[in-house]
C-alpha cells in the first residue's frame, strides 16, 4: 500500500509539472489570443457605432418628418430620443478610434456634417412650429438636408472601409494565434494524458474501496428506510420549502395520500389539521420548524382531515433535519392516531363522573341516614305526644258523624276531620315502620291470591276514580317463600300510587309470570304493575326510591317506595321502574322462589330502632264512641 502511495505521488508530481508547463504555454497563447480578440472586437464596435450614428440620424429624420406632416408633438419622440443619445455614441466612437490618427481625421469631418444635419432638422422643426407646414415644406425642397445627409453617409462609409480592412487583418492574426495555441495544448495534453492513464490505473484500487464504502452506505440507508416504514407511528419528511418528500405506510394510511401522489405537494395540503372545538385552521408544525429551527409539537384537540374527509385526533412532533454545517435541510414529522387514547380518556372522565355521582348519592344517603337516626330518636316521643290527642279527636269525630245527618252542613267537615286524623295516624305508622323495619316472616305464599286480595282492598278507590283493573296471572304460578303481609303491603302501595297518577281515570294492569332458569340465574316470579297515568319525569326516576323523596305536592313523606324497595331486597329480589311522561308507569317486582331473609346490620338497626313501648303507643287508641 505504501509503494502504491509512493508511485501515485511520483505520477502526481509529473502531472503537476506537465500541467504547469501547459498552463504557462496556455497563458501566453491565451494572452495573445485575447489581444487579437480585443482588436477584432474593437473594430466590430467601431463598425457598430457608425451604424448606430446613421440609425439615430434616420430616427431623428423620421420624427422630424412626422411632426412636420402632422404637427403633433408626439411624433418628435424619436427625434428627441436620437438627439439625447447622439453625444454618447460620438463619445464612444472617439474613444474606440483614439489610437488611429486616420480615423480621428475622418471623425472630425463626420462630426461637422452630423452637426450640420441636425441643425437643418432643428431649423425645419422651428419653421413648422412658427410658420406652418407650407413654410417647412419649402425649406425641405431646397435640398440642403439631402446634401448634408449624403456627406454624412460618405464620411461614415470611409471610416467603415478603414475598419473593414483592419478587421480582416486582425481576424487573420487571431486565427494564427488560435492554431498555435491549439498545437501546443494538444502536445502538452498528450503527455499529461499518458500520466493520467498511469494515475487512473493506480487509483483503481482506491476507487474499488470507495465503491465498497458506497455500497455500505446504501445498505445503511435501506435499513433506515425499512425501519421508518415498519414503525407504528406515521413519519413524513419535507424539503426546505415545506414540500412532502417521503411518507411511510402509516402516514399514507392516516392522510389518505400515496407516496407518489403526495411527493412535491405542500405539506399543508397533505397534512390538513384543524382545531377540534373551533374548526379553525391550525398552523402546521413544519412551517414553524422551518421558521424557527426548533422542535415543536401540536396543540391539544387537533384533528387531522384525510384526503377522503375522515377525521382523526392526532398528536405529533416535528424536528429540523440539519446538514453538516448545521443548516436546516428539511423537516421530519412523526404523528399518531390518538383515537383510542381519546376514547380511554373519555371513558376515564365518564368513570370519574359516575364515581362523583355515586359519591353524591352516598352523601345524600348518609344525610338521609342521619335523618333516620334523628327519626328513630323522636318517633317514640311523637307517638306519645300525638297518639292520645289524635285518638280523642278521631273518637269524637266518629261520634259526631254517627249523630249527624249526612245532609247537615257540618257532616262534610266532620268527615274531613276524621280522614285527616287517620292520615296523620298513617304517617306516624310509616315513620315507625321505616325507622324500625320488621324482619320478614317467610312462609309459602300464593302470589295469585295476594294479587286478587290486594285488588279487592282498593276496589272502592278504583271505582270512585273510574279506573279499570285487570289481573293477568299465569295459571300455574308456584308458591314462593315470602312474607305475605309485607308483599300485600307493597302491592297496595303500588296500586295507590297508580290510582293517584290517574285522577281522570285510566287502566291498572297487574301481571304475574314465572321466568324459568336460563342456567345463569335462578327461576323468578315477576310481577308488573302498570298504569296509564301521567308518568314520572326522567329527572325523578333515579330518586323515587330515596327516603323522603316524593313528587306528590304536600302529600305523604316519600317513604312508601323506599320501604317497598327494602322489603323486596330482604326477600332477595329487585324492584325496577320504567316510565314515560304522559303515557304511564310500570313497576317490576322480581322475587326468587326460595330465598332466606336478608340479615340486617344489627348496629344500624340499633341506631334506628325505637322502643317497644313506642311501637305499642302507635297502635290505634280507642277513644270515646270509637268502634
């Protein structure tokens, strides 16, 4: 390798010497050729200047003639332009012929005739302007202008003839210099060519090594391209003008553009992004990278609109591509579809909102529990305080009713006193039941019998409000383990709620069916109570089972459905409601065929319990005359 380098150095040295000699000969030859070329060029410039002078005089004559004929000042524009340029052309001609005494003599005569010709033109313009067309025409017919123009052409032709002779001689000399230069160059190049051949032979191994290095670089580039094409994110590159240079497969899929279609397109056309909320156009990150030369990313809530109009939320970053000098040579942008991430974020927000609502509901339940604790504490005293005077009022009201004729004006007032007293007694009873729930006394219960019995209990109410009742019961309903009294209490409560919802009449339908086991759930008895009343508002559906919530203005405490729900849960069942305002409401009771009673929290019952004396105090007190 060292010998090869030494031979290359020797050959290179000889090539340098030969090139130096060639340069020396070429320098002298080129210098001579340049001198000859300048002489030829000077002669050509003199001829061109002479032609320009004649052309300018003709332009001046044309402008003067047009003005004399028409009298319009605009026709003098060629004349004025020629006069303005004439002195420059004469000065140029003087400079070009300053080293030629013969031409300088001819030039002096040419300047004289030129001045005379221009003076004649000026005189006729003045004459046309002051005395009119006829006077100018008479002056032209004198022939003075033609004479001066002929003399001017004669001088120009003499000078042109001299320059033509010079041009011929100088061209021959330039041609001879070119042949000499060509010959010396060929000889020097032949020697240099031989040395270059040897140099090329010695460089062959170096070129092969360079090819191997280029192949390795190409392999690395292909590896890089394959890597970019196979990664999961979309990759796009641009040039310094923001035009698309490359799209990998993911970028093509997200933008809807193929590599061939996108190549050379502005990045804003291929990568169309808008704000998700305002739909306003978003500045493309490539533009900012090219402007500031920094790494940038998209703002939140950015939507990518593909070629077919599909919209996707995206996240991205763009960075400058720099050359060896650190200058920005393009931009690489990596972006990804964040639809799934956005869905996960939305699901998380919905979950948080659900938890928040549950927390609020729990807070409401805790508040209700606190109210129940207070309710349990005051129920006993309420029973003692209200029951005795209430019983006395009810007793005297019934005695007065029995002694008062129905036609008496006082009869209706006594009825109201008696009814409201009973309602107060019922409210106290509900408070006691809710604050100290009874455990279920399970026994085999006939659902069909319970439904028919409870419908008979409310038949008077149904008749008064013109409500049709229908019981649709399966023929062979099995008996279930349930507390018949509590079950009847639930049904009566639901019937009375349905009757209240149909003040103008309607239809009450009770269904009872057996839902057999499907392998996943146990067999259930399903009872539905459906009315055609005014329904429940959607905003109230989630609250109707909460204690103390009621949609009835100034009627009841809102404990009936809460007690029903607790009884059903103690039986291992469920109660659900469906309602449409203006159409009606359906309550669904699902009860297992055989289920042990739910065990209550003894600590909770202890907090809500009232004394047995209080419960006994709530039993109807028989006042005077009460039966």
